[in-house]
């Protein structure tokens, strides 16, 4: 837990120091890292025989929860995007 807090605080410090110097490539790097993280999670889940073996037990409830979570996240992100764009005048 202390390592996570240290990494987070170092990132905040680094971001504060670079605030006046925009790093244009940073969003692309972040997107690549998110894709690598998602792929790694998929590999981890796919290589676990207990999860794959009990996949059929998850059933309709897991599907409904997943779709509801996805819809809620997308709806909230869209609402926040609209709100942010309304406030900035774009």
C-alpha cells in the first residue's frame, strides 16, 4: 500500500512540475498503457483454469451486472462530458 501511495504522490509531483510544459504525447502513452493493462488482465483470467472452468456458473446474473455497470459508466461519462463542454463553451 505504501508503494502505491509513493507512486501516486510522485506522479502528482511530476505533473505539478510539468504543468506549464504540456506533454502532447502523454495521452497516447496513457492509452497504450491502458490497452496493455487490459490485455494483461485478459491473459491472467484466461490462464486461470478455475475461472475458465466455472465460467458457465456465472450465468445470466453476471451478464446483467456487467451490462448494467457498463451502461452506468457510459451514461455517467457522457453526462460529465456534456457538462464539461457546456461549461467551457465548446
